[in-house]
């Protein structure tokens, strides 16, 4: 089914579930007609009682999709009701459930580090106040009404990166003409014991490389803004300065990786180095009528 509809605009397929979207009512109807024509040509039918049309939002694969963006679905409630785990198996189950919503949680790896460490074979089970605090912090992060913007290649793209002692993180975002920013995805990773021994500049540079690999399909071939709160990176990775000859070999290698991308680098103070929380909040509910200019879903 996915191959059958791969060339149709605004059509997404997962197994036998078909989602049709449109930027406005007219486009939505056109996309529906194109889908129905394709299904008819192949002798396929849809059961009317299983179809919903012109929906302002739908829950799809555990996420709520609307013209506002992408938010967490109702299944997150099951994660919120999980009690503190009593063994490694239940802890892994909890972490796996949280990981499903990782795109909504900035610096997930840092928040989860005490719990992730507890899943190692060489670490004895001990649920202390530190693990409980991490467990609660992850639940609190799932309680937020964060909404990710739909990725729009016509908008300015940016990626911000940061590193801590235990993890690295990145945010893919859009910067709009009014200067406001909205995240489209978050990603993070816990550092291995070896990488935790890196210097701070190496950790910050590693965060950049991680972001480029994670969001490669959105960044490669497009100009984007690279935002960092580590000023030395502006010198190392900036367009007017080359990597110093005495820089560590890995920094030189990473600088070569960045040469493949078209970007401008910006320094942002740590206190300002995050997409404003208000920008990732769900806007007030609008009139549920089929308004023009709003993305519609089947």
C-alpha cells in the first residue's frame, strides 16, 4: 500500500492505515480524490464506517496531528501511571516507553542518565533518591503540553546543540520571519564513559556532529543556522576561521564533516540557549469549523 500511494501528495500510509492531509479544504479534497482514484484503479475499497473525513486533528501512531503541529497521544497516560520499577526489567520497560516520546523531551538522555546507568550489567540494583528524582523528572517532562511544529522546507531551518558532563542534545527548529522559533524535533544521547573524558570543547563539537547525523535528511543540501552556547566552536567551525593546526585530531575530522554542509554559526548565551518554552505550547483552541488555511486530515 505504501508503494501504491508513494507518489500521492499529502498521503501517508502505515500498514492498512491511510492518512490524508491538506493545507486547506480545497487541497484536502483534491488529495482525497487522487487517493480514491488510485484505489479504484487497483480494485481496492475503503469501508465508510472506518473512515473519518475533514478532521481538525487525529491520533495516529501514538501522536496527535493537527494544524498546530505534532503532540503526544493519549497512550502517554499509561506511562504516567507506571509505578517506580522494582527491577531492571521493569525499568527497561519504562525507559522504552519514555523513549517513544523522545522527540518531545529536550535532553532526555541527561534526565534519564541515573536510570540508564542502573540498567548496566556491572551496576547493582539500588533505587535511591537520585533514581526516584530522575524517574519523576521524566514523568514531569511527559506532562508538558509541548507541540512540535510540522517541518516546512520553505521556512528557515536551524539546529541548536549543547553538551553536559553526561550527555549531548540537539533541537531542530524553524525560525520564522518575525524572529520566533519553534522546535520540530529533539534528540539526545548519553555519553559513554570514554566520551565523558573528552574536554568540554570536544563534547560540544561532538554534540554538533550528533545533530548533523540525527537530522541529516533535513539539513543536507539546505542552508541552516547552527546555534551553540560554546564560543570556541564559533572559531573552530566558523566560515572565516580554519581549525587550528594544534587542535585534536578528532576536532579536525569533525571540521571536515561540517564542510559538507551549508550553514552559518551563531553563538547564544547559555541562559538564552533554548527554544522558548511558550513557543512549544499548544495554542488556544480554535473554532472547530472547517476553516480555510488550516491543515485538514482524514
